[in-house]
């Protein structure tokens, strides 16, 4: 399962403090960052990667656990209960979206990572020792709340501690870490009970908690809080004192002083320069969630078991998750070399075709002859492997990337938070309604519905979405500024 699907817009609700672009690409590269040794920087980034793996274990937990809870002895859930168990995670993440930004500003990036690791531990322990359905559901909600915090703070910490020459690599490793966490959960869940799996998942937040005790706070956050001495020590830890770090502190402080403080009003948000890129970003998030990856990932073991595949349901889910790890890693390396529209159209087209074939399989298996799966039992796993690859190269990472490119700088702080909440809301809806859609349309109808959504996304991208590759952010913003502002938003 590719967890890009579960992290709508990886939460850029709080903007990292960034350097002036000319300084970053000029003086800083020449004097400071090019000479730094970055071994401790990678150790600090490792903490964020571990946090993302913890998030991945929570996102992948429902896949191996749902079949066991459906036939459980001590705690047994109905189909309606199972749909709530799966969908409580995005609800928790949605709630955390309203407090995550404030937490990152007040307690810092490292402080929020510490809080998140404790929340993860509480959630997993509630699930491990659940004596009732209510306790089980509460634990699931808490892990979802933790996922929302982590999806915000993990990339934020990495961005703010990294140097320009390694920032892209360190950032893409977050997505790979998510899929690794999912793979580990599905693989381990195949051989142990759901209670032991929940206890096993405490491993990653425990490691994160331990690492955070020895890591520095984000230097840029410290400077924003007027803590120059602490920021100096943080820079020394991260990059070693091989150059005059004090000079770099002065550069960052200068940028903080001259950086404009632009507060968006409601009237500003109603201007076409904001409305149109917001509409495009919302549409991309909508297609990302309703193309089916979220529900397919959460219910992958159950889907393979229902299809009576040649390989068992758990083994098929492990293979699918492994493909997600590899394809996400490869996609992160080629993302900037290919056009966004080309990747999205290719992704939507291949997902539409594979889901159509998956629907055909379930139609014949249900309506024609149940022995159909004996001859074509390889088809579900094959189609979902290609489906996962297609998602990893397109609708997995690109909506978050294009949202950051399309939206004007002055609107990102407010609008990105709204996009994040919208993404988690869509994730909840598509997960909660999956079982209801199956009852209404059967499995083949659900997959054909997802196929139609993917096809519609191709039309949208081809006819409406602008290309952003090789264009500066200023050029993209100027494109939307050509439109006249709306006049009815008083």
C-alpha cells in the first residue's frame, strides 16, 4: 500500500522559516553549507524518518487487523464497526490538524515530535490492552491524531534543519519511510495477533522519543523565538563548527527581519489569483482520495481474501506494500525530470485501466462462475501491483507538490491548512463509505466507480490543469494574477 494516499498534502499548515532565495543560492552555498559535514544532520533527519515510519505503521495497521477483528474471539466487530475502526484514523488526523500548527509554533518542531511520540504510545497501548470496542476505537482515534501531528511536524523539522544541497533527498525519504512502515506492519501482522501487532508498533515511537532527547530544536524556530544562543548551538550540532556559524546566524536573522508579514483577509482570499489555484489544488486532492487507494490500502487483505487469489490474502498484501516501497523510492528520484501533467495523466490512465480489469474479475467471479478465480486468481494481485506503481508515480506525491507550486506565497499559511483538513475529510469519507458502497454496488461496482473517477481525472488534468515543471513560482503566480479579482466578496 502506498501511503501517499493517506497523507493528503503532507500538512504544510505551518510554514517553515526560510531564507531569502538569493541568499540561499548565493552566499550561503558558497560560504557555509558547501563546507558542512552532515553526519549529525542525517542522524537528526533519521528521527523524522522514524516518526514517518511510526505514521506508516498506523496507516497500515487496519489491513492485516480487520480480518482478525471480524472473526475475533475476545473482541469481534461487525462490518459497520470495522468501517468505523478504519475511518477513525483520518478523523483523528483531521482533529489534530486544528492544533498541530499551534503546537509546532508554541512547543517547537522537536517539542511537537516528542508530544506526538507520546500520543502514539498511548494509542497503541490502548489498542493492545483493549477490553471493549470503545477502548479499541479510542486507541485507533488517538493513533490517527498522532498521524496528523506527525504528517505536519516531520517534514517541517527536516526542511528547517537541512541544507539546500540535501533538502530534496531528506524530504523524499519521508515518503519512503511511510511506505516502509506500512510494509513492516502488513508483514508482521501476517504472523502475529492484532494485540501483539499493536504492541510491536510501539517500537517506532519509543525510538523516536529516545532520539529526540539528544537532538536539537530547529535553528530557524529558535531564531524566530529570539533564542540566538540556542540556535547557534543547534547549528553547531547539526553541521559542525568548521566555519563561522555566527555569520550564518546573522544571515538568517536578517531574513527574519526583512521577511514581509502578509496577513490574508477574506477579501484577499476571494481574488482569482487565490481562488483558481485553490480550486485546482482541491480537485487534485479530491481525485487523489477518490481514486480508491485509501480504501484499497486499508482493506487490502480483505480484498485479496474475497478474490480468492492464488497467493493468500496476507501474502498478496505484503507484495503490494513492497511494490509501494520500491515504486515510491524510484518515483522520488525521477519526479523533477518529468512533467507533472504527463505523470498525472499516465497515472490516472493506468489506474483506470487496472481498476476496470479488477472490476471485471469480481463481476465474473460473483455473477458468472465462482470458479473463475481458480483460473484467473493471479489477476487481482497483478492489477493492483500496476495500480500501486501508477499511484506512486502520479497521484501519490504530485497533489502536494503542485499545491505548493500553484498557491501564491502570501496565501499558503492559511490555505494549506484548509487543504490538509479537506484531504483528511475526503480520506474519512472514502474509507467509511467503502463497506456501504460494496453493499450497494458489490465489489465490481466499487472498482468501476474508482475507475471512472480516475478517467475523469485525466480529462481534468488534460483540459484544466497548467504545467508547472521548469517554471518559477513567480511565473506561476503571475499566470493567475492576470485574472480580474472577484467583486462580490465583501
